[in-house]
């Protein structure tokens, strides 16, 4: 179950489309934690839908001030969903999930996780809110440029132009107030308005940052945490980290292919083919006719270097898509661009359709970009990305309004609350080392590394059962994890029929 395949949370803009911007607000670095007004949520039966899946739920909205320091000013509605417990007397706490991105919908993710959440609902309610600026909660989103409007290489001037357009489109909202420090206030307000004593929180990717900051701000309201694909406190998502981890992931795929006889015999040196293919597409993108991979409609698509980088960047998120990558690179190198184009179109559309780009910018430009180290460009220089991500976010954040951040946001903190840390062994963006650093910060933690899997492992193998056992009593001693050792990587596809038996 690869629910977070396209929502890693980082500067996807320079790979697929660039939607960045410019502005002149002063930085704001404190958050007012004003006394909340008494509100209660009135839930009504509803159906929530994401793509082709629709489930029964109970829905409500909670009005919140856009600016926490102006409670009588503009308000926004947070969309809240409850999946009621099947128990006659549910536990006093609720379970919640927080999506990655930043910019993804937690409610959409919960729909994808409905089978996992059924384990939780045996004892307690599931309570989910779309974080402000995402999904159904005043989404801050910008249009994706048409293919012919996109540059094949990073263009700072175009980035600034598109970002200015993005700011204009979202001018009904103040992007300074769509950061993590305010989002955790919203989450606790939802908890209180829904009548729960505490929350047990699952966060993935950027959602682990939100979960940890909620624990910092509201320790008494936190029963336990599960953090999956960890962004550890202080990690900078706007510097060289993403480029380096992506390069490491690609190098490991090349190494594994070279050490796998069927793969190496069929495709040769993938690193050499990647380099040659990249140069070819950079010098001369290739126009092809292709059946759209989702609609089947015949379209013309120009295969570019961006398509190749998107595939190499995102396909290692899951072992199944990783298994296709050598075949795609080799086929395109040999002149068959259709498989690469189909996957690039899928990635592009999954990123663009529901992704809250403007909210993403607000988070990154407040919490990461101002803290990029001076040598970040040098650190990224020997990666296939180079400095494009760093340069892209730098252009965006030069002009994007810098929002609110708690003064201690990037500082380590201590907690004895039970924290279950999950990592995928081959995670190309938040590797197990991140989980190790997070686990070391908490005195009551346990770190599980799931073999052969990538980013977001909640639905892998026996992990749902481990979560069920942990959530029941919030006791890490009850998490017996030997079963995860059974996980294996998907063998490399040798051709379109699949792996060799």
C-alpha cells in the first residue's frame, strides 16, 4: 500500500512543474497561543470520496481564525471527519493520521488506509482533519502550467513569474498563517471540540514533523505517537539533504542491479545508460504519441530530462515501482520512450491534481529555506539533481511571505510518551538514520526498520498488526516485530511481463 508515493514533501516543483513565488512581508517567528473559545463539533452522516473510493463517515467543520492573534478577523473552516468505533463504549482517546507533503490531504490518505484503520476502530474512534491550506480545509493551490509552458531546465525568472501568479490566485488568504506551528493549534482545537481527552497520532513524512511538534506543544493531550518515514527535528528539507538521499537511493539501485545476474545481463550498466539518456533528452527532448496511462486517450507528449529525473526521484519510493526503473531507463536509452513517458505522466498528475502547492511553499519558506547552510550547493554538486532544488526553493522563498514559526520549533526536546518509529530500509528520502535520531530524542521509543521497503510502511506486511497491538495499550513492550523480517524486495522486471521466475 503505497499511499504516500507522490507526497514526499519536498521541492517537487523543479522536477515536474515549477509553481513558486515572490512577496515582501516581514518574517514572523512567534505564535500566540490564545485561549480557545468553546466550540463543539456537530457531526453528521456523510460520504467522503477520493478518486474511485467512497466510504461512510461523519463530517463536521470547525471555524478557526486565520490569524491566531486576530480571533475576530477572517476565519477559515477546517473540514473534520470521524470514523466511529465499532465498540459499544469507545476509548476516551481518538486516533488521527497526518499526511505528508507538505500539501497532502490527511482525509484522502485515511480513505486509502481504511483497511488499516478498521483495526483501530475496533476500540476507538478515528478523527481526521485536513490541515489548513490542504484538501477540504481552505486549500491553497495553484494551477499546473500546460506542458508547452514548462521549461526543460530550471529557469529562475520563470519560477518567480509562476510564483507571483500563484500568490495572486491565493490572495484571498494570507500564506503566513499556514505553517506547522499554527496547524498543531488547529489539531488540538479539533480534539477539544470533538470531546476527546487525548490523541494517538500517526504521521508520515512531513506529517511526522507535525506529530512531533504537537507532542512538544500539547504533551498532556498526546497519548502516543507513531512516526513513519521520519523528518527528525531540525532536519532541513530545503538544502542538500534531498538531493543526497535521492542520489544514494539511485546508487543503491544500480549496485543491486549490477549484483543481480538477470538485471545486469539484460540491461548492462544502468548508471552509464542513465547518464547518456539524460544528456540526450536535455539536448533534444523527444515528442511521441502515447495512450494516456489513466484515460487511454491518445495524446502527444514530449519526453524530456524532467520526465527522467521524476522517474528516478519518485519510483524508488516503493519496491514495486523501483523494480521497474532499470527496465524503463534501458528501454528509453534504446529508443523506446513509452514506458518512461507513461510513468512520468502518472507521477505528474498524482502530484498536481490535489497537491496544495501554495501551502507547501508557506511551510518550506518558514521552516526550512531560511536555515539552508552556506555549503548546500557544494554538497549537492555531485548528485544527479545538482542544485536545482536548492535554487528553485531559494527563488520561491525570496519572495514568498515568510510565516509564523514557534521559537523552539527546530530544537530537540524530551518526552517520555510512547513513540513507535517506523522506517523503510530503502526509503529514498527519509532513511532509517532519520528514525534513529528521532528515537534517540525520546526516552520511551522503539525503532522498527522494515526490510526492502521504501517511504511509508504502515500498510506493509505485518505492520498493521503491530500498530494494532501498540495502539491498544500504548505499550511498546507489546510490539513483537519479528514478523517484519519476512519482507522481501520485488525482483527487478526483466521485461514487461515481469520478473524472471
